């Protein structure tokens, strides 16, 4: 059975990006990028909403300006099975399956049929999985940026949480893991 997590970079004021979608947090440090490579290397798959998939689709084609860590991230990302929930996309890249409707059925199927960690990427899509009680952990990569507004990391229906672990990734970034309280 799959373990669904929400894992994203988040500003200290709780946003995953600004409203204009300009990626105001900027690129991660070399140590943080390495941390992401090792993190997704261990994932069994990922479920994306349209906007997040369009951002990540960048990694589907090699680019001459990439350095070795970027090429490694792309290779790891490409190997991972992906499901993309969208009513507007007409196609998705390699190793990805387009899901046009019934995201709830997709969540249940992936949870039942996938062994290992499945990342749900995008706060709106994760909100649906949280309402269904399927998000086992929330992984915040806390970045030293204040956005002031934008898309919040947590969906409105997040249950009470408990801290599971904290790891200092680099001199400015923390990885915080929370799980729903069971008591």
C-alpha cells in the first residue's frame, strides 16, 4: 500500500509560490538540490495537478546548459511513474498518465496498488487527498523567504498535526515532517 505525502518548498510565511507564479523563492542551494534528488529517488510515484506538472515537465527533455546534478535529477524524475490530474491538458510526457476526471478514484487506486511513497504535488490537489484522509505526512522544505501572499502550503482542511522529524538541509533550509495526529 502506498504512503501519500505532500512535499514542497514553502516560504516561512506558509506559501508555496506567489500569486503571479514567478517562483519567487528562487532556486535551491546545491545541498538542497542534492537533498531533493535523493528524496525523489526513493519515491514510487507522483500525482500532479496541471500547474505543478507544467512546472516539472521542464525535466522531461535534456538541456545543454544543465550541470551533472541537474542531469541526475532529470533522470531520477523521468524514471518515476507520474499521474497528472487535469481537465485541460490533452497530453503528458513520458512515464506519465493523464487523468481527466475522478481524482478521488485515482487516489484510492494509487494508494492501493503502489508500494512505497507517492508524492502528491500541488496544494489544491493535496487538499483533496487530505479531505479523503490519504495524506500520511506533510514534508515542508522551509525556505528563508517571505512571500506575503500566494498559494498556501496547507489546504484548509488539514487535520491537527504532530512533528515527526526535522532536518537541517543547508544553512538556511529546514525539512520538517508532520503527520496527522491519531489520538
